[in-house]
C-alpha cells in the first residue's frame, strides 16, 4: 500500500443516503475486457456506468463526475490499488467502494482493511467467480427505492449535449436461428436519469428537431456499421425514420450519399410506421426507386389489422413487411392474432418480400411464427436492445431451442 494514504486519513467522507434516481458507478480495472464485463452487469442492475483503467483516469473522472460506487478490480498483474485508494481519500470520495478479486487474495483483504481504516465506505468485497445476485446484494442500498420519475428532456437538448446513442436488437433467421442483421433503436443516456426510452423524448412530427434526430440516427448508424465491421463481421442494419423525412428531396440525396462504399456493405433498411407508409405509398414508391440504386431498402413497421390496405396493389415499394409485436406475442394461443399474422405472411410472400415477426418473447411464439412462415424474427427471446459495444461482443453460440 502507498504510504501517502496515511497523510490523508483524517478526511473521512460524508455518509451516503439512499438516492431516488438512477445510481452511477465507475469500474476501475486495468483490463479492458473485465471493465466491459463489469459495466454490463452493473448496467443490467440499473447503473449508469463509466470506466477508468489507471489512477490518472480515476482522478480525471472524479473531477467531472460524482459516482455513487467505485468498483475496484484487483488482480496480481492489474492496477495499483494503493494509488486508487489514495486518490479516493484525497478527494474525500463519499460514495461506496467495492473491491473485486480472487477469493483468497491477500491484496483484496489488504485493500479492504486499508480502505476501512482511512474512512472509505467499503462494501464487503466481491470474490470471483460471483453470481449477479451476489453483486445485487452488495449494492442494494444504492438502487432506487422507487422507480425514478420520467424526465422531461427535449430532444434538442439531448442532441446538443450528446446524450443520444443507438442500441441494437438482433434479427434472426426464423429457420436457422442465425443472426441476420439488427435494428437500431435510439436511446438517451441522461446524466441523472440513466438510460431513457424513446417514448420520453421522441418529438412530435411537426417538431423542427425531428429532422435533426433523423440526421443523427443516419450518421450514427453508418459509424456503428464501420465499428461492427472492424470488430466482428458484416452486419446489415435497419433504422427507423419518419415518412416525412423522405418527402424532402435533399434529405434523400444526403441519405444516399452517406452510404458506405465498402464492398462488405450489404445495404441499409429504413423502417417506416405502417400508418405513415400506407398514407404515402405513391411518394415512397418514387423514393424507393432512387434509393435502391444506393443499396437502401424500405420496410413497413408495425403492420397489424391495417394489412388489408396493402391488398390489390400491382407492387409495393418495400422489401420487408414487419408484423406488429402486439399480434406476434401470444399468437400461439390467440386465434385473432394468429389470423392477422398469417395474412401478413401471405401478403408479404405474395409480393415477393420478406415477412418479419417482431415481439417473439417465448418458445411458443417462436414455434408459432415458424409455422406461419415468417422469414425473420426478433424479440426478447433472442435478445433485448443493447448498447453498441455489448452488441458487438454478443454472439449466438447456441440456438434458443438448445437453451430452453
């Protein structure tokens, strides 16, 4: 341990009260893959996380953030825990500190003892390997006692502050259960409220920031495609845009111009809500012809009981029709839902396009959509939407049927 800690022993941190909003945690570990893993686990518990790999990074982080928890990874060949503790004491860190390391590690025991002696709020150490429930028990006092209220944040503020990001949910081949692309879904990572779903910040169609949000989604999806290509393999992505965005000729030209020229680029799919798509079929048919030359296809999203509106057309400008999750989830036992899904599949295949089922949440749902003839499926059974880095690390090593 660093002797410098002794000089700082008199500065005891303040006690910590249980908070009402999303807690923040910093994962301090010298190994990148361990930081990523621990951040994932903490995010699943509801934390907003950050990472630091060195004492200098911890010092800089504390100057800008006030985390409620420092998770200190300890290994024989890892970080120097004494320096980390010295910084925490010097900065009068008033959150909790959780040491993580091997069960019989002398260093873990020493860190625990020194941290307690010098006034840090040390939680009982977490020994590896551990279960997620064990970690939850350690940090239970940091989790909100009640759900945080919904934040009122305008999308313009979120765009300006850089709080928006894209999360990805895998699309699966219904027959082989192999990943066949992903849908990009916008999320806000608010500094206080944590990850916020789009229902709380997506603007109304007439809001001038809707154009800016659409531009963000396009630009970030292209960046993320390159990131995924570098780290694993080519992934076909789909994004959600309002039909109104495609009404602007310059917006369409800019969209086409942004498409990757890399030979591995398999195309971008733009998903449009079914009500908007049906209302603007003539316009979208014209736009689709232009975008097809740039490897961009259109897809109808949230198609449900309004499917008859697409009957009796000579052709449609879409490459996919996606059944609304409301009709997919529970279709195995609900006759009405199953009937709507069957018509959507028949409609899709009649036009020679792909049928997608969204909302597959159980094995029964999967069996049902397979029997109905859907080509692609997505839903919680295969994975929830996840941040880019987590999606990049995820692989389907087993089929869901094997895991059931």
